[in-house]
């Protein structure tokens, strides 16, 4: 760290935070990190700050990073570098995650281009759209992180841009064209409980239909975001609402082996025998993945082992 030039240190630390807590960066992505400033007095993405040569990135962290030319990626120079950096305060999970999420959100807010051209013009766009929620969750103990996420999701321009760039699970034919569901759906899908709660407080329908998973509760249940699932149910989400690829929230949670979420849904009145979705019912979904604990739980709650239907006809 002592070898980092003083005038580059702030950007160098941020670059290293990405490499320690995320994945190797494409050189083009690393250039965008440097071009995105997050200090309050100069916050924003400035295309003029892009490095002229991608390999100039090595000047920021001498001895700590290396370029893999075959893949045009930036890596930490050695696994011991990560061990060394994790001893520094700036690389504590919450602090680093806030820095990464803030960089991604600032970048997504400032890049200006049509949705059809943005991927080509701004090489970190897909990465930022996909990764910011993961790091926001890790930093959600910070009020600034919560406020930033809420403002980003509730702003029409940034919400449209984000969902145009990142539509997990949507069929390719539906990928372009912006959001397929409500803001609450996307917040819940990504486990962003605080923004989801804020949206409900402002009158958003907790049972609104739309998106690959049909509703916010099923989206959160599929990923096992138990805190978000609990909050949605407390705010009136219908645990037996039908729709979406997995038919209902219980089937989605059962398929993915989220036993805590399954237990929560059942305790709130989810029907173990409700039909619908690709697997027909929750028991068949759990059986398809061999989740024995959930299978036992569902049978104890009255799941019919002989029910017919779904992709595999029955659970057996």
C-alpha cells in the first residue's frame, strides 16, 4: 500500500476493494471504476477520466495487481495480496461493499445513452446493474446505503436503465424494453428489504402481479431472502397468490431448498397442496432436488404424496 502514489490512493483503494470483494475486472471495466468519482464534492462518472491506455491501470496499485492479457482481465497479483488487504480497515466487508455499490450506482445514474447502445458505450454497465444489489445488501447497515438504494430505485430514469440492463430469468424475447414488473418486485427479487419496505410505505401494492416469478413474495422466496419474505408477509402479501413460473411462493422456496423460508410460509398459512407452476406443487419441486428436510416438512403439513401433475407427473 505504501507504494501507491498519494494522488492515486483513493481510486487505487476503490479498485482493490472491487478485486477483493467481487470478481476480476475486465480492463475496460476497471477504467470505468477509475472514471467514476464517489467523493461528495466531485461525485459522478466523467468519460474524460478514462485512462488512455488500459494497462496504465497498473500504475494505481504497483505490485498488487496484474493483467491477464489472454482474457484482458485485472487480477490481484497473488492470493496473499487479498489476505494482506483484508487486514486493512478499508477492506472490511461493510465499508468495501458500500464503496463498490456507491460506485456502481453513481455510474448507472450518470451514463447517458439509448438502452440499445448503452452496453457498447459503457463497458461496466452490465456489471454495475448486476452487482450493485449484492453489495448494497452487505452494506445495508449503513443509512447512507439504504437512502442511496431507495433513491435509485424510486427514480424513474435510473430504474428504467437498471431494469433494461439486468433482467435475470426473463426469456430473451422479453429481455429488452425495461421493467416487466413493479419496483417492489425488483427490490424483493434482489433482497433489498429497506427499499422494498419504503415502497410499501408509499402505497405500492404488495400483491401486484408481474415478472418471471409473478409477484414480489415469490421472487424473494425463490432466493431465500427470508428477511424480505417476512416483511412482505407482515405487510399483507398473500402467501397463496398464484402465478409466475413456480406457481406460488411455497413451491419456489421448496425447489431451492430454503427451509427457513418454507417454514415461514407454512406458518403464515401457505397451502402445501396448492397446484400450479412448472412442478405442479411444492412437494414435487422439493423432491426434484432431493431436499429431504423440506419434503418431510411438507408431508407433516399434509402434502398429498399422490398428487398428479407438473413437469414430473408426481413427487415420486
